[in-house]
C-alpha cells in the first residue's frame, strides 16, 4: 500500500506515524516550507494522552508539559462555581490531563515522522486529486496512490477538490485570545472564569509557564484589530475580571507581539468523509471550537482508527468502517462545543447554561474506547 498524506499538522503527522507503525509506505506534502506552527499551547485531555501513547509519544509529551488534575469553573471574581475531575484513562503511568506548548508538540511529531522513514516534501501541495488515486502536485510532478488522506486543516484543499459540495467553514461569532505568562504557584488545574461578556482561562503548560485565554463574542466586522494595540485591547477585554485574572492582566499582558488572537471557526462535513481512494481526517472533516479542548485529540484518534482499518479491511469497506467509528463521536463533540459557544454568545447564565455538566459530558464521551 502507498499512501499520500496532505498536511503536516497534528492529524497528518499522526496518520503518517500510525501508518508507518504498520509498515505502510507514506509520502507527506506540507505547503508551509518552514514546517513550523502558529500558536501558544494545547490542552491534552485523557483521550489525547491515550492517542499519544498509541503513537509512542505520550511519555515525551508528559515529560515536556504539565500534568493537570482536571478543570475548575469560577465566576469573574475567582469564586469557585464547580469542578470537573479528569478521568484517569491510562492508570499510574500518565496523568489524566496534560498541557504542552504547541511548538514542543510539533517538534515531537516531526521527530517521530522523520524517524519513521516517511517521505516528507515541504513547500508543496496538491493541484489535482482524483478519486482513482491520481495526484498532480504544485511543483508539476504527479503520482499514483492507493489512498490519499486529506489532513490539510479547516480550509482543506483536498476537500475543495474532491468534495466540492461540502459545507464551508463557518465563523461562530467568537474570537479567542491567548498569551503566555508565568504559571502561578499552586495552579494544577485548567481554570475557567465566567464573565458577563466572555470567559477567561488559565492553562498550565510547564512548571514555570501557562497561557491565559479569553473567548468572547464579536461581530464579523470587528474580528480584525490593529496589531500594535493587541495587548491594550486584550487588557480592555479583561476589565470586568477581578481576582487572579486581574492580577495576570495587569502584570503580564504588555507586549502586542506576544498576543495570539484568532476567530473561532467550525465545520462538520456530512457523511461520508471518503470518495474513491480519498478520505478526510481531522479539521478537514470536523473542525470544532476549542471549548472542550478536543481538536487535536479528535485528529489523532481519526489517524489511529484510519490506520487500523485500512490495514485490516479491504478496499472501500475500510473507509466505510473508519467513518462509522468516527462520525458519531466527532459529531457529539462538535455539538457540545457549539452549545457551549452559543451559551456564551447569548450570555446565558448558570444554571440555565450548564457549563460544568456539558464539559463533564464531553469527558465521558471521549473516555470511551475509539
């Protein structure tokens, strides 16, 4: 079997590693010639650690990150509203949750893919993808593959070429701010703070590092802001918060160059996620908002299941089984995330908006085997 993976992010690199573990020949193309990542940190819930363990990367990820004991919800002044304990899926070997910087995770994947023997070509993508496995690359070359994996993100070119009737990514009405700051002593959980206009959070990433996030509703015309004022605007957005959020805001959020702010986009492609020899995984098929921290975990799980099916089941039946195993789970996480976002946009207060209960539901959904 010869497989082409389009996209060198979490989903694509996970697919390459999982397929190489089963001795499948893998080519990877990645459009970014630097093969670097944009972002601050990533939350790794229990199912993400379980997926990393299957890929042989969990031990390194935990060693380089920060083990978390679950999530806590507070009001804007820091008073505790409720707790969501993380479920221990792997016993004493690993923590129930982990936080890790995005560049460190990317480096782990890069090292594993290079060691696997997969062929990696940077600065190129696909110009044509045929359902018969034929490919024309952006450098003018061509190839024939038994399977083409579209792992090229929410704005997937593979999806646009092979699934032209698929829905387009949708702006959800929210943006998310992130900024790396020192981790306060004693912070061992993912802490969220529910305000009237948005929700702030602390995510540990290392012994001396965390990031502060803020997710808020904005009109589409207000998404773009001047780069040189990002730190100032971020502090303004956090003005309603007291307690620990105010302390971090006033002390650390000073450099506009270190502010990462992105619109929240969402996508769920209807079944099937495959046509002929082409299949979609990760954000190319189901991009979820970040409300329950499952984007990376879902992509890794997709890759592992796909590798299992295409190496144990023949032909199109393998892709059908992949979708049967993945679609219900991914749809439920997508729906949970959208509901939490809707409550935030509509400023629905607890208990009508059961943030704790719905977050706990996501924990139990993802604890189930893949």
